[in-house]
């Protein structure tokens, strides 16, 4: 049983299980006892009041958006590792990578300055 996980979210989906009907009621003397019901071919848990059939199991998966983001991140990481490897053995690639890093720093500085001096919101 999984407890404490919401049934959905932005990046994880939980399916199955029965969170509104827990199998074990804490505090009962015999709560938590398990048995195999040969008549029903099911596993049951005693909740302190009655035997509850364990009906289903929860499944947890990533949402399609999370999978897309992870695929994108993996692709970017692989590209960066490839560029770094090439830069170690090719001076022209290293120079291009250094120039790219300088351009990124200049872009970041330009964006910060443009936000500080934005007159369109005044």
C-alpha cells in the first residue's frame, strides 16, 4: 500500500489502489493480520473490524510532459558532452565554445539591464 502520495500532479501520475478505503486501521489490536482466502483466491487484511480484500495495486508513472522534458534534458546533456569532448581535441571547437560562453554572458547582462531600464511599464 502506498500512503501519502496525491493521486496526480504535474509530473507524476498515480493510478490504481484505493486511498479512500485503507486496508489497515491503526490502533486495533488485531489490525494488520493477513490471510489468504482460498474461497476467493485473494489476500485479505484485517482492519480491526472486518477483512478487507487487497483489490488492486497502485501504479506510478511520469506524465507525458515530464517524459518530454527529461528527453529534452538528456539530449541537451549529450550535446554538451559531445561539444566538450570535441573542444578537448579540436582548438577551433574550443574557441567557438569560448565565444559562445562569452555571448551567453553578454546576453544575460543585456537582459538584466533591459529589465532594469524598462520604461514600457511606467
